[in-house]
C-alpha cells in the first residue's frame, strides 16, 4: 500500500512551498540539462513562465510545470512525502486490478472521434505555439486547452484508483526510472 495524490500539484501549491524559502535555494529553473534554451529576446523558462511566447504566469489551478526532479523531490519532502516509484505510478495510472489498461480510462484512442478524453498536444496547442516553434499535435484532436488544463478538469482522464490526469495534461516525475526488467527481477527477489 502507498499514498498517491488524487490531483497534480498546482501552481498555487508549489508557490506556497517556494514562499517558505526552501524552493529558492534550489535555483529554480537552473538545474536541468534539458531546460529550454531561449532564443534572442526570449526568457529562460521556469515554473513561473513555463512556455515560450506565454507572457503571463499560468493560473494557480493549473499543474506546475518546468519543475526539476530535485525541486519535485524537495516539494514532496516538505510535505513529509516522497515521489512515487515508476512502478507505483504505473500501477496507479492504469492497473485496474486484473490487467493494465492502455490509458487511464481504458483502451479508447484519443482522436477526432473521441475528444475531451484528456489534455494532450492538440490543435489548440499548435495554434498557441510561437512562430518558428512547431508543435506536434494529435491528428484532429481538440481538447480546448492550449497549454495545460486546470487540474482534474477532464473527468474521463481518471485512473482506476481515482487519480486524475494520469494520461494527459503534464508529465509526472517519479523517484526512479522505468525498468523493463523490473517485474522479472522483483519477482526473483521476492522468491529468494
């Protein structure tokens, strides 16, 4: 058994952590190898300014993005929690007790015939992207949220354990990384 939050961490929740002073010591937005490299006249992305071309901060009910693993782990520790393992996340995201689903809601593929399953790279995001920054979008899919949607706003994107936005909206950070051999080695460890 383990605890997993029902919703993604919001900008308001993360701002409370930063306001304690603990977040600032982590050099927010500077400890990541894959950080967006700004072009001429563009600013470096951070949790307060997470997307190129977006000048206003995201509303407080949106999931926090552009947070590094170190920042996420510090936030969890501040709450006296820890990041889930990748296996725990996989279990919570799509395992219905008997088998793993393809998506948190089941096997229905997002597309023009099935809109509003979750927030994905769609035509709204492609239109909002600044010129010269192409964005890949699901063919014909429109969810209405150009960047990230308010946490929990897609009622079909809920996992069998009741966790929202496990397939769409933003990427989650885990304590460890995916290991395709995990089940085989975990079972062997239990048997020993």
